[in-house]
C-alpha cells in the first residue's frame, strides 16, 4: 500500500543543510576577502584598468614620443578615456583627493624616450562618471560575494542539501513502511538487503529490524504450532471420554469400565493442563523470582522424592555434592523444583532396571552447574536440539507416557532465571543434561 508522508523531516533537513552550506560559503569567502584584499571587486577592476592604460601610454611615449599618444587614446571607449597630460619632469603632482573611494582620480608615471628626454605622464579621471569617486559597490559586493558565486553557490548548495536530506530520510521512510507492513501482519518484510550498501548506523538499524521481524515470525509460528499441538493433544483424550460415554449409554454393564476410562482420561487432561499452565507461567516475566533459597536443601528434597519413585524400577540415583555447603539462589523455588524434577523423572523413565542416574553439582563464585546423566538410549543427534520444544516426543516405547512438555518447561524456567540448559549424548551411552544458574553472592 502506497504511503503518503508529510515530508516535514525532509523539509527541515533540506532547509538546515542549505542554510549551513550558504553560511559556510559566506564565511569562507569573507575570510578570504579580508585576508587578501581590502577593496571591492569593482575597485580592483578600475585600479587594474588605470594601470593598463598608464602602462600602454608610457610604452608608446618611450617608443614613439608624445605625438603618438592621441592615436592610441582615441581607440578607447569614451567612458574610460582619461584626460592625458604630458608635462615636464619638474612639475609637481596634484594632491590626492580625500575621498572614501579607493580609486585614485589622478595617476602619473615618469618616462624617458629614446632620445633621452624625460616626461611626466599624468592621467586625470576626475571628469569621468565611471571614476566619479562615489561608492559603486553593489549589494553583493557589500557582503563580499562575487556575482558568479551568487548564482553558483545556491545551486550547488541546493543540490548538496537535496542529496543529504534524501540520503538520510529515505531509510527512515523504509523503516516506517516496514513497521506499517508488520502492523498489518506481513512478517516477510526485510530491509537489510536494500540498505546493506550504506555501511553506516542506519544499515545496522535495518539489520536489527530484520532480526526483530525474524524473531517475531518465529514466535508467531511457535504460538500457532503450540495451539495446533494443544488442540491435537486435547482431542485424543476427549475422543476417548466421548467413546466411554457412548459405551456406557449402550449397556449398563459398560458403566464401571467407562467410568474408569473417563477418570483416567480426566486425570491425563488435568496433568497436561497443569503442565501447560506451568509452561505459560515460566514463559512470562510475571513469575515471582524474588525469593531466596538454599539450592542444596532444595536438591536434597527433590532427590528424596525421586529415590522413592526409583525403588520400583530398581534404578539407583547417585548424587555428588557438598551437603554441608550453602548455595543461595535468587528465584522461584517451586518452579526450579518442577524443572529439576522433570529432568530427573525423564531420566528415570528412560532408565532400565539396575541402571544408574548420576547427579553432580559444581559450584563456583558466580554460577552453579547441575548435571544429570542417565544410561538410557540417548537421543538422535539430529533431534537433540529440539527436545526442549513443546510437544516434542521421541519415537520410543516410553514416549507415550508424557506429552512432551517436561523439558519445554525446564528450558522456560531456567531461561526465566537467567540460566542455561543444554543436552548432549554421553559417549558411553545415555543423555547428559546440564543446568547452569547464577549464584547469589554471599
């Protein structure tokens, strides 16, 4: 959609650039004039004309004598014909006029011809209107700018200002159009390809703009995929509930079995909705992370529950940490507990009878690192980067027990606490998940 702009910024920048250009050109010319000459261009031209005429007549007298002077003077324009007087060298010169004009009204020169005679040549300009002693300076002479520059400087300044104003306001218009397209739901707009050749801060702004749009696009697609996955996951237990209700209506003998199925599917729905609520809480900044708790005490409570659950599959849970040390963490203790429990229960689910789950806590000055290693089948390398996404379940006989939200909750909770979580396959088999959290300084 074509946008209409008031172009106020363009007009302001054009006027500012043009004004600055003219001021700078005026200042430069003024400084040049003050440092080189003290008279106006008109005065310099008239003084130069006087010197040319005086030199020409002096050369004629020196070569041909005074008789040749009228012939050369008659060839000049009447406006510039001075009164020529050839006097004896002993004649005294007239006094200079005390006038504001810097153009001399009488110029003279002593000459010697070929015969060795000496003359005093005097040119009198007092009767000429061109040299009447009045101020012939024009308004542009008063501001020390010659006539050609009065036309050339504004044109050059206008061209220069137009280029600068266009060069600065064009990317701003592109940014505005990009934001307008985003507001209309178009997330395919990209600005950096058309601005990459600027090599300035505006090209960096365009690059950051593209990164922002890409991030928004990823988030929108993730929301749509999450909504699709939630709809799909809810549809299956609801279909089973509807089937159980239909079977119960067909025969009274099916009622107990149908009620058990409804109770089971309701429990699954409740568990999935609870995990979705936890994921939603961990995804927003509204969670309370202003609590302070002892991480080691929290870890011991978690391990106590997990070891109790590990009795039936005969899985051993081994922990390595200093139980006498206190490690204070700032955050939401309940969410941290849920995240660590999800990792441990996930490791317990994929561990076979007699295998070992190793929990190791390493603490340094600023951070703590918790590693949880199991001896299960591990994860395919091409899928290991996606196991923290919602509703991602591995193709395994054990994957049907969950909804693929546990590790997604772990990542959201740890990220909300300014930490990091990662997963790698162990060389000896199994999966290793590393959780890093900032430690509150003692």
